[in-house]
């Protein structure tokens, strides 16, 4: 897959790739140079912290799902009352 680099070095990751890898805005990505190649990896910082015994002791994925569900309910109520 080809992408074009912008004037300031910005590369846009195509939507299909973002969706397949679950990449979200604000995620930390790791860029590595291997010879003449660029390797870009998504990093799950929470998983890394949990593996080291640091960070929150709760299920972050479950917490995010609950936040999303509550946000959807809130938006539904707002549109019903509008």
C-alpha cells in the first residue's frame, strides 16, 4: 500500500488500516528504522504498564466500553428531549 508524505513529514494512515488495527486518534505509535525501511507499530501503553505491575488495576477495555455505552445513552436522551 502506498501513502504520500506531506510537506511537514506527515503520513496519513489509510482508514482501512486504522480500522483493521484498531488505531484511534491520540494513540502512541512506535516508529523504527530498519535499514531502508520504516516500521510503524501500535503500542498498547496500558498493557505495557500492567505487564510491569504498574498502572490501573481495573479492566481498561471494559471501562472504555462502559463509557461509550453511557455516552450513547446520554446522546439518545438529549436528542429525545430536543
